C-alpha cells in the first residue's frame, strides 16, 4: 500500500498582518518619550543615566550636528559600539538624522574599520577619542571620512594624547621589568622576541646616525632603556632626554651621575618637549618612538614642536620607522616613506629616507624598517601641522594632520539645539551590519526602515513588551540582536541596563546582575548565556531578578535540550523563546515558545514564521518537499533585507525570485530544515556544516544533538580537521553537574551513530570559546583540535 505524501498547507505561511509601514523607527522612540519623558531609558551599574526626555534631547543634539555637516538620508555613519550609554545616544541620533548607521567594533584593526567605512562611503564616525588613532593613518584607511565625533571628550578640543597616565604606566612597567629590550620598545606581545645582541646592533646603528651629524647638543625623545643615551652622551657636550616612564628617568639620571656626564633628563611626553626642554639643539632623535605614537596627528604635532627646538640647519633623526605590512604587533603606527614628502618644505629644507640594507647585525624584522633624517630650514615657515589642539578652540573642531579629518567633542554636540524631527522615509536603509564573507572581505547586509519597524512592532505585540520591562544589554553592537535591544526596548517604552565592557569580561558579574537587579529580559546567542549559566546555577544568592525575569530570547545557535529546564529552575517565571532567522532577514523571522522539552527531539524546534514572513523547505529544483522531509530553507516577505551593500552579484545569488508569490523575492538561507507535522520548522544545520567523511555525507548538527542529549552535557560543537590529506571530526562539549565523562559520551555516540560519524577527537572543556557576537568560535575550536591528542578528558583542551 502506498503511503500518502503531505505537503505544507498554505496557512502555515498565512502571516500577513498590518503594521505601521509609513513611519521610521525613530518615530516610535519619540512617541515613547512623549508618553513618559521622565521614565528611565538607559541605565548602567550606577543607576539611571538617561530618562526618555534626556535621551531624545541628547540624540537630537547629535543629530543636529550631523545635519549641519550635511549628513542625512542616503548617507552612512559609522558608530563604534562600546558598551556605554553614549552608544545608545549615537544610534538614536543617526536614526533621527535619517542616515544609515553602520555598527563598528571597537577592537577592529584599522584596515577592517577602514574597509567598512570606505565601502559604505561613510563620511562620519561617532565613537571615542581612542578611535582617532585607528583612522588617523597615512595613507588614510578611510579617505572619504571627514568627521569624527568623540563623545567621551568633555572638552573644547580633543587631547593630542589620550590617557597619558596609562601610557606612562605601560612604559614604567617595561623599565621596571629589568628587560632593556622591552624598555627600548623592541619586544612586544605577539611580536619577534629580540635579544640583547639585537638591541646592541640597533643602538649602535641609531647612534651612528646621530653622531654622523657631529653634534654638540642632542635631544632624545623616548630614551627608554638608555641604549642610545649610553653610546651618544659621552661624545657630546649636552644630552637632553624626555621619556614618559619615571623609572627610565631615574635610571638615566643615576647612570649619568655615576659616569660624570651632564644629562638633562626629564619625565614627559613628546608633544611637551618645547615646554619641558626648550633650547636650540643640533640633533633631535626619536629612536623607535614614532612606532608607538597614537597616530599621524600626534606625529605631525611632535615634529612641529621639534622644529622649534632644533637649530636652523640641525637635524631630526626619525629612526626605526615601520613600513605598512611589517608591524611586529597590532596597534603600531606604520608609515610609507611617501608620508614624509607631505611635510612642510618651508620647515624642512631636506628630507632623506634611508633604507637599512646592509646594516650589520640587525635581524630581518629590524632590517626591514627605515630611518629618516629631516634637515631644519634656516628660516622655518609657519607650521602646517594643523591647529594647536592642546588649548581651547571655541571656533570649531580640531583638524587632524592626516587628511583634514575634523574631530568634534561632547561639548561641540552640547552646543546644538536638542530637537530634530525624524528625517528619512520608510524605504530608506536603517542600518548596514557587516558579517564575515567567504571572500575574506566582510559583507554588509542592508536593512530598510520598513523591515525594522515590522519586526519591532511584532515583538512588542507578541510578547507584550512595555514600560515595565528592563533588558540587560550584553550583545555586541556589531551583532544584529543588539538592534532589537536598543530600538525594540526604546520603541516599547522599556529600559536598557547596559552591561559595561568591564562587566562583560566576567560571567560571574553578569550572573550577579541578573539575580540582584530587576531585569525582566535577556537577549543573546545561546553560547553567551551558557557562559553565564554555571554561575547562575551555583549561586545561592536571592534577589529580585530571580522573580522578575520573564522573557529570554535565544537566537543564532543551537540550544541544548537540557538548558530550558535548567533556566527555569533559576528563573521560575521566565518564558524562553528560540528565535530563527539571519541578519539577511532582519534579525529574526521565526520563533518557538519553548515549553516542555521532549528528550527525543533532535533539537529545539526552529518554530513558525512571524508577522509578514514566509518560509519554504525546497529541494534542489526549488520545489516544496513533503512534510517531514529535509530540504533547503528559504525565507520571504517583509522581513527580507534589501541585500548586500555594493554587491549586486551576491545579492542576486542569495535573493532569488519567489516562485510562489510573483514579483517578490526569497532568501536562500544556506540552512537545512524540515516541516514537522504540527506546523513547526525543525532546523537541521547549515548547508556548509554538511561535510564528507570518507565519502559519506555527514551533518555536524546531528552529531552535536547526540552529544547534547547525554545526561550532564550542557552544549556540544563538532568541527572538521583536515590533516595529511584526510578529514576527521573533533567534538567539544561542556557540562553541568554532575558532568559527563568522555567515555560516557563516546559510548552514546557509538550506540547511536554509524562509525564514520563518531568523532576521532572528543574533548570536555570548561567553556566554549566565543566570538565577539556571543556565538561559538568554530575557527578557534578547529585550531584547538589540530593540536590535540585523539581523546581528552575534562579541561584537557582548555
């Protein structure tokens, strides 16, 4: 007898629902502020930071500044996502201005930040003064960037060197460690480990550059370990030196006294030289110092000041310049030789770049650097390093020395009027979020105001989010879950408790917040919550959070079957929602309310589509597959993003015509799934998590589900390892009490899976490594697997 084949009925995708498609997201926030201007909007560990009235006023002032700078609909603004209240202000301000916000991570290296800003054509970056160093490069990493707003600077102009005491402590520690190589700035974390012989060769080379000028008086900026000082000071009449490390100054003064040498050594920073060591020196030398400068702006200012203390015809020796691509460690200033040709010809009569080919004794890492000798003109022209940014300037912002980048401070923002009506149209782009791309370049997903408003209104209606809700914001601002954190809570009139970057370094502190504060709402990827869960499970503290927590949104990764019940023992009133979707479908597009968990489930269901979303499970011909049969997942409806910024080819590949609704598109999710008989979707894993092992097709998610079902296992991840032309599997898992020995887990795998699906490497970890988005870092686990033995016990791979 033939079996009846059933296909998904149309009502499973009958999700059409009206929403406010004629407004922009900022309008929802302004409406909430009008309803309750004195209600708390943003809090941190110290309590309320902004009420709704204060928040929209602060955002309005920043939006006004952006408007004055010509930023509005169609423009892009980078927002550096530190976990500070100012980030919330910045996001709301950009939305008010009608521009598109582009979240940028504070830890991105300059090249990645530059790529994201340049590819979107962003003219403005809103962040902090630390971000100036990342864009103040030569050549500029973001040539089109014209404005940087440093919201953490409460002054009329930004400091040339932020956080001087931190810099001083760093070099004091290097000198105190009694490591002359480190004190000289040669050995750095993650860089080449130089030896004492390397330092000797290096110091001899720099001393030769100085003494070739036949000077009587020498000034050194950043003398550190004294390697150059000891070689040059005995051969000149006066040696002056400036260094930020008190320890270096004491050691240098003691050495000079013992040797009977006159040396004027003081504590200070390079830009303070004119005030601390005025004079008319024959030679000024910066030996390796420039590499540690915070950016081109600071270098230009320092050279400007040195031009005032070096005699006409004298020289400034800039030794040890690192060319682009040769930095021994992250965060160092690199410069092409062409940069020095941009210096003012009226100040410097000649500029000589000297490669280091043939310099004896230098290791390759130092030999690849170069030196520059600047000759001071007989009659220096007026300086061109930009305005003196150490004093007040009430006429406008500071201009950097690199590419005319204007730097605005909090006070510049506060001078603006605090009201700006929302600009832009519903169809405009609300934000662009960059995700990793297969080409090695990140790809930017563009999402419209319309799609965002649809999602915000659905969550508010479905879960009754309102003024009584308080969300603990823990997710990276470069992860799209944070879009709901900010705009969803504020649109509903709720409040956001920002966990600071410091609090987020310790899961125990996050757990304490959840218990001790009246938090009602959590939203993250499952691995990020799993990072905190052991501390919640073992805590005996009682607090309002245990009873106030009512909503937990988990999205973007697998949820172990044991986790929901474990969560409910801690927060008895919580409802746990498993969200599905992708950045390309406006944060979320499916949801499943997790009730009783059937231990026979392969995984927590993906759920059903939300408002104005449709899901299809299709075969390779893009035809529906029967209920219960696996296929490729496609999403459609209002939830779809516009596409990939600046990449119409990729957009056309992933957003294809919807064969079931003429004139509309559907998104190829890159996921496998099936329809369950009850109308819920079951997620089976990523298409790219299907691998071939010894010729057999293997779904990594199936193996992970078997491990996660073992008593005592909290979560599991399986990765592939390629070595010697063969591919094998490695599995990692974490435990909850009482734990699960490796032998028990391996037995479960052998009992339930064919031999080729049993991982060759099986390791129990204390915790899984996470990306900045709170997802499992599979790349890090792959590297770990390559260094392991076949089977490791508890903590063996930690």
